[in-house]
């Protein structure tokens, strides 16, 4: 049995595959250009490194807990707060589910037409109706227990991950190997220095969104050999790998795309532009781009099915039944929580169709939904930092005996202050992210987008406060 235990290297690699993707490089370069290099240095050193080490410490302390963040919150604040953490983890996937069919359509466009023009020319309402149809199809397939696409997509996702690493290596090497002239002509210090103004701070939620999620591997702490020391070591290695990939990836994007003249549709099509150009550099035509687009299509579909199913089952399986209505947990003959699926369908359907009524350009609609994810998804990270603050408070007050072999910071006051800093920074990033980007300020579309950006997290999280009241009335 000991031979099957994970070592810290395997743990770091698992975490890297979960946290990182080529899209993180593309989306943040689209927001900031080469100034993102300095942003990465700041976000990795001041935010992600302490974040990863906090997860390492909690994984070390709660090495007997298999439920991850909800278990940590439950151990520090009790079952009601643990339920809210579990609810948040599920409900933030709603915008994610609304975006995945969009991303799959974009990938298919590149597979069959070798460009993204078809998506951009569609009427948003028509295209979003197709997106809704795709989502409902895969929701139905998930309810029937058809999970083979998850396994296929997992393989495709791993392939995409390695293709992202390959892109970085080949692009960075292209100027010397293939005598390619970098698209960015000015590589002076001024090109890399961000202007810390209001516009800049509206983009940091995408950086936080990119580096978050390492707590997803916390349920594996019981499978790690000598978890007291190896889990934190794996987190440290993960931080180093993410940092290297972010910095080299941003340099690679600067070689391929002019930092001073970034394409408006880089978020939507940048990954495909990148592999198309890479194929041209090395004389293989569109082969790399088509291969990446096929892998991405399967990966997006897999992520869609997995995110329909897994977060909901985690909420129902680990959430305190005193706070969840019994009807919500009802499963069909295939083990699918059918009423949970119905609520998912309603919420995702609203997020797919309503924006198309006020955002008249498909590129803007795609960018908006991606930006919405960067506002909503990091809300789940808040629970990680809240759990850490609670943990160090319990240790300080001798309410919990600390038998772990790892402490991120030995001084409880300093550790608590760092936890508060990460919590506050995440909340600030989410708040700044609500302001629309790259559209005319105070236009009708600007007001429409900011209204949706404010209402969406309030409604999604607010539903979690209503459920316990329903449970008290309906549960026998």
C-alpha cells in the first residue's frame, strides 16, 4: 500500500494540471500586454505563494479530513458556515457552465474553418440560443449517467496542458532557431512597467482567477506519503511551476503578438492564433492549431459535464442536511441529483440568454462572460483564507492542538494578518472586476454589463441563504 502513496512531486504535478492552463497566459496578456510580467511577479510573490502555503499548512493540520475546504471551514467555524462554503463552491460554477458551450463552439469553428470569423458574425441571441441547446443536451446526457466524455476529455485536457508547455518552449526558441523577428519591437523597461491606475485594477481579478484553485487537491492529502511535510513541499513546488510558466508564457506571447497593438479578440481566439502562427514558424501549416482545437473541444465538453455533476454532488454529499432541502438531494435511477440539475438548468439558461439581449457583439459577449467568471469564481477562494484565519485563531487560543509538522508562519499574529491580506485582496479584485472593460464608459452596454456583474454574484450567493430556511420548513 505504501508504494501507492503520492510523493510531493506527483502532488505538485497534479496541482499544476488543475490550476494552470494556456488560457491563463493568453487572457492576462490580452488584458495587460507585457506589463503582465511585472503583474505576475507581484501576484505570485504577494498572493499565490502565501495562498499555496496556507493550503499546505491546512492540508497538514487536517490530514484526516477528506472533504477539502468545506471540512476546514467546518472544523474552524461550524456546520452552517461549512454549508455556505460548500454552496459557494457549487454556485460559482454557474457562470463557468454558461461559458463552456461558447468555448466549445469557438474551438469547433477553428477545427472546421481554421478561423474564428463564423462565431463573431453570428447574431448574439441566435448563437446564445445554440449555446443553450448544447448545454441542455449535455445536462441531459449527464442525467443519464453518460460519463465517458469526462474520461476522453481528461485525456484531451492533459494533451492541451502539454501543448501549452510546448508552445512556450517553441515560441521562446523561435527567434534563435527559426530567425523569427519578435512582434513586440520595444523590449525596454517601460514596456514591462504597469500603470497602476483604475483601468489596471479592473484587470487583477483575471490574475486572481488564474492562480486560484490549488485547494482542489486538498482531498488527496490522505493519499500523500508523510503528508505533514510532503503536502506543503508539493504546494511550494506548485508555486514555482506556475511562476515559471506564467513568466515564460508572457514572454512567448510578446514574441508572437505586439504588446502595443493587441488584437481585440485575443481572449476568444488567441490560443488558436498562437498555434496557427507557431505552425507557420516551423513549417507545419495549421496542423498544430487543428490538433489543439480538437483537444480543446473535447476538454471543454468534459469540463462542462464534470462541472455539471461533481460540484453539485459534493454539495449534496458533504453538506449538512439541516441546511439543504431534501427535495434538492433527490436522485434519479442513474444517481443524478435531478432537482439540482433542474435548478442548474434555470440559472445557467438565464446567464446564457439574458446577456445576449443587451450585449450586441459576440466578441464583447464572450469577453464579458469570461470576465464574469473572474469576478465570481474567486469568491470560493475567500473561504480558504477564512478557514486559515480561523485555524490560526484556534491554535493561538489553545482551542486546537497543532500537531502538524509544517507552519507557514510560526507567529500566529503575523499568520493571521497574511490571511486577512489575502482575503481582502481577493475581495478587492472581485469588486474591481465588476467594472466593464474595452467598451465606452457609461454607454448603455456599460451600464447593462455592470448591472449583470453586480446582480449575478448577489443572486447566486443569496440563494444559499434561502435554502436553509426552506430546509427547516420542508425537511422531516
